[in-house]
């Protein structure tokens, strides 16, 4: 199955049938609680991922949230 993910065509040769959004996120090695997904221009609620079947040529935007940054410290004289 060929999918367009973040503008890049990807092929999933051994995709289970049906290949769900939940299975895709797992196959990409992403943590589901840190990901948002848009499928064919519609945001898909995480609660629906396991029942959302993907089809040949679907377009997805997958955004992974990451924490971090710098810690700011102040000294008291």
C-alpha cells in the first residue's frame, strides 16, 4: 500500500488488511500519546485510530510533539 506521509510517498508492503491508522503509527515507531494525525485534510481523533482504515493513496500529515528546551535559572545575590 502506498501512502503520502508528510509529503513523502511511503510504501507498506506487509500492511495488514485492514491497515488502520493505529497500526501505521505503531509501524512508524511513534508514541501515540504524542502524535496528531490529519488524514486527507481531516484531523482524526485518537479514539478513532483503531477503526480508521487507510486506503491506497491516502494523504497524511503526522505531527509528533516533543518536549525540551532550556532551563532558565536566576541567582539571588
